[in-house]
C-alpha cells in the first residue's frame, strides 16, 4: 500500500471518529459518569436494590462506551505512527502489520458508527427475542432451532448474556417457538432489524427421498421494560394457566405444575415461561415478556403501522426478509438491504454483524 493511500485512509477514519465523538458528546457522558460515581459512593444506595442495580448498570455501560471511544482514538493515533516508522525503515513486515491493523481499526470504527444510529426511545434496552416456526412442517421447526442457535452464538461472540424464558419443542425435531432475552447495552436497537420472516431452502434431512424443502420462521424482537415504564396491566385482564414444563418429544421435565402461561384477554396476546422451577418465578418472568409485547403493540398502534416494533410475523411465502439457501447453491441474502454472504455456515454460527449493520443503516435511510 502506498504511503499517501494509507494516509488518506487514516485521515478519513479520523474524520469519522471525530464525528462519532461529537454525536456521543463524551463531555456530557463523563459528567454523567461522575454523578453516577457519587451515587455509587452513597452508603444508602443499596437500600433500594432496583435503583442500585439501575445506577451501577448505567455506570458500567457509560464507562465501557467512553473506554471504547478513547481506546479507538489511541489505536488510530498509534497506527499513523506505526506506518510512518515502517516506511522510514523500509520494513515490509511492519508495513504489512500496519495494513492489518488499519483493517481492524476501520471495522471497529464502522461498528461504533452504527451505535450512533441507535437513537430510538428503547434502543438502549435489553432485547426479548421470540422465534416461531412457520410453514414447512418439521423443517420449519428445525429452522427455528437453527435460528435460536445462531442468535445465541452471536451473543456469545460479543460476551452478551442470554436468558431463555420459554421453549416449546416440536414433536419430531426442532422448536415450535422460543423466547429468550439478550442482555446487553443497545441489544434491542441492534437486534430489532432482525424482526420479520426468515426463509430456509435446503435438502431436507427429514425427507427420505432427499427432496429440496422450503421452510419459514418468524422472529419478533421487543425491548425489555424497566419499572419506570408506563404500561399498566390490570389483574382482571390476565388469565393465568399453569402446566408442567416439557422437553423434546413432549417429555415432562418437572413433576409439578410450575410452567406459567399468561393470556392478555383484551389483545389475545399469549406468553409463557418455564425456565424456573418456581411457579412464582415463572409468573414474574412471563409478566416481563407480556408487558414488553404489550408495549410493542401500544407503540405500533400509536404509529399506525404494526411492523415497526414487532416485524412481519406471517412466516410464509411472499413476505420473507432474509433467505438462507443451502441448496442448490450456498447463499444468505437480506432482501431489504441486498447484503449477502456465501459463508452460510459462518452465518448460522452467529457471524451476522454485517447483516445487522446493513439493516441498521437501511432502516435509518428509510426512516423518513
């Protein structure tokens, strides 16, 4: 790489990072960090457990944000010096290392730039992801399981916590449905672009004649609510059913009726939870899911278009947003952004950052 070309690229990255720093308003963030640190130093903070957790979580998130930006600024400054020394010493190996670092820094800055596009009311919240098998029989149920694994692997790659609330297994293989939380700053804003119908084309492992099968799964993403969010659900509007938790093939995994299903009578919204052994704990978790989904409905109705928060959940022909084709060729393609990848196994193993970033940019461009 010629030195002027390298210099031009680092100059462009410097301009992008400077723009990011202005958007994030690091001075204001540091001021809030100082205020939160004062709160953490108050001996009475933990008298209110919920507020203490909110304060410490916010402090951790903001500090990590500042550290990420300042760390990138330091790497970018070091990069220019690294390349300058390599050119002066005509060190080909050092120049190659500088080129590799340039690629890494560019990717990190692009990812950080995506974060600045997440400015929605609930974007910074944790995410509740629900996956439901659609048309396609047992292949669709298996596809739902593949998608659950994909998102969990994606979360693991980033060090995010995943908590599974409910799993409904299909009789032969796979899942009828699943709901899980991804707990990380901006998880909702990030994953909300994944909502919609996903389509799989492959040679069915469940067809003894080896025929190609098309199947669908629907993904819904909603934000996790906090206690301060205004969403009131009167007890008389909820029907509570209890049942025994079940595993693959319908086998019972609990000898007591600890699983809980909640039905919101006015809207018909149904949620369930069976991840805890206690019926009381499952009911509390189910209420978290129910309130999140009711908020999604409320916001969607206010904006007069249901797909804004919930996504398209028909899970059938003609409404898919992403195709996963494993036969007769290998390709994953997003039909909104046109972004595609031939590394189908990598995508199904959780390498979906590029799809998510393309989706966030696409959403911002089409928000008007």
